[in-house]
């Protein structure tokens, strides 16, 4: 793969030309290993928030039923 300077990639209007002929494997992106812990932390925090939300709804409905007095 030959190195191309930034000036070679510009067209006459100054916009960057895209080269769709060069192929690179999808999994070989730089910094992929660094993003994995952040995804894991985000998933764990999302599940934790979902659990807290479910607990809050359950406790809210339980206290709501206790506050209603049935007179019969």
C-alpha cells in the first residue's frame, strides 16, 4: 500500500477524494481493543439502571396498594 500525501487526495475544488478500491479487513481498525472495556462498562451500567428501575416500580406499586384502604 503506497503512501499518498494529503495534496494528492484533493480534487480541483479542494475536497478530499475517496478511494473505494483499497480494501482493508473490517476487524483491523486501530484502537479496537481500547473500546472493549468501555462497552462492557456501558452494558453493566445499563443493566444496573434497568434493575434499579424495575425495583423502583415494584416498590412504588406495593406502597401504592398499601396506601389504598378498602372499606367494605
